[in-house]
C-alpha cells in the first residue's frame, strides 16, 4: 500500500472514529457539572409540537382546528354510548350515569393486551354529579365486551368479593355514601396480570351519622384506594378485589385524598399513587400533591408524603387532579398537572398546566424536564382553569394529545383546547 493510499485510509478511519464518538462527546459537553453527578435518567424533554388554544371569550378566537383524529391516537374506537338516565335496583329507581369514551387513555376504558376483551366503567348518582349532594352518592358500574368494544354486556354494579349489593365495598352502604372512579387517569395493567383501577370514597362518620367532614366548609372529604380486577378465563366477567382505603390527617389536607392516579415502578408489585389534596379552609397549609407507595400490588399503602422533585425540593399544586401515565413506546413515566409558583388558595390558580418526566427509582419529578403546556393569557380571568384534562396516546409515535376545555367560573369555552406533545 503506497503512502497516499495509507494516508487516505488513516484519515478515513479517524473520521469514522470521531463520528462514532461525537454524540457522546456532545452530550457530555452539554451537561453541567451538577447534571453529571445526577443519574442519567433524562434523555429528552417533552415538547409541544402543535396546539389549538380556544378561549372562553370568543372575541379572542379565530378559526378552530379540531382535535387530531389519527386512528393511532384512538384507544378503543366506536364504543356504544351508555344512556345518561337508567333504572337501578334501588328504592329510588332511577339514577344519572356518567361515562367516558374510548378515545382517551383516561376515559375509564381498559383493553386487555392481545385479546378482544374490553372493560368499561361508569358512575351513577340519584343526584347531580360533581355536587356536594350528588357526589357522595356515587356508585361504580362496569360492563364487558368480548368483541373489541363492538357490543357490551349489561352494566353491573362493582361488588368486591365477600360483599353484597347494598354494601359493595369496604366502608360503603348504598343510600348513605358511595365510591367512584374518575375520568382523569389510566387504568393500569399490573405485572402480575391484575387490572388496577384508582378509586375514591366519601367516608361515613359513624359518630355524627353523616358524610365525614372534619373541617367545616371544606366541601367534601375523600379517601383513596385501588380496585383490583381479574378476568375469568373466558373473558366473560371480572372478579373484583380490594385492599383498603388510605386516609390522610385533615391537618395536612382538609379535603383528604381524592382523584388518585397510579403507576407500577420498575420493581414488580411496587406502585406509586399520587392524589389530589387541599388547603381549603386552612390557607396556611401548604398545597401539595401527595404520593404513597404499595409493595403488595395496591392492597396497602404508606403514609402520604408531598410529591417533590427528585432532589427533595417541594413544588405547589392546587386542588386539582393530576395524572401519571407510562409511555407505551418508551416505558418512561410522566406527570401532568397544574403547578403554581406560590402556595395556592385551594383550587386556584389552576394554571399553568405542565408535563414532566418522573424518575421512578427516586420517585419525583425530574426538574429539568418540566415543560409548561399552557398558562393564563393576559386577557383571561384570574381564576381561569386549565384542569380536568384528558389524554390521548399514539401507539405508533411517542406522542400524546392533551385536551382541556377552559373554564372561567360557570362559563366554559365553546371548544376544547388541545396540545400535541412529543415525549
């Protein structure tokens, strides 16, 4: 091999080595000394790649673009609607029913992987939902599809094994208090094959013989837990189990724990549950979301503690739901919710709306990954709400679409705002 050929070969080889090493060199160079000491858990930051904001005041709106409807974002298409008013086997005879759709991973629909079995849950009350009189009477119902959601069985009341219709689960007696799912969080398939459904309770006060409310004028108090389901071998029904309810001291959260959201960590059987809390009636209390842990597949739970960043630093969350979800593409875990700079006054402010990655080993938000999805605009009411969102997730791309209808007092936007986010 002559000298010129040797030189060309050496140059080509050197260039190949530099190209191979370049990504690692650039990644290391971009990290600060503090970041280098942290575990290498943050590889990317969520990014809003498209959005449609629609305000309550139509004066600030122009042309509306509908929520993207690519089939890969639809969790379970064309689910037959559940009638809003139905007959129930109780003395009061009829109740109002509320259910989600199969468009959202947060719509109380669960699709069994690799099978045509679908579970859908709904709630009912003889009163009006989301009120101080209607909500404590919530009941949880379910129905089953064996053909991918085309047809469903009749609705059945969720009754835990060992209980009966009028006492369907621990702590509930129908006619005095109730239990309910929410439409803001995914149902989770556990590593042991069980179906985990976050659940709320309006507990009964035996001493006062009324719904438990330890802080006057704090609206409603809640306990949190997780319903556990197991399919029958032929997929024709589900057997329900339950561990127990988790309660927090009302001196830490005046409205207890509500709207729980869960995720299984990297350790099989270990779950984290994040719950909504409140300082309503006690504004001096810090407004935090709280996290508890279970090591026995959601049967028992640790004492709730503030959800923090991975370094232990606190952040404030108003009395509004938040959602944990695990990406079906990457397996990484994310938290979506409202985060405030100062201590909230109960439910306000409900902005900005953010998304952040969770470090599931040292359970907390990775601070560098926090991304603001949207916040209050200058012309909006100071109590505008960017909450009660739903989530669509693509099965082909590592993307989600977050849908949120803006509220200002009793007024709501005529269309939903939506945000397409690359994870």
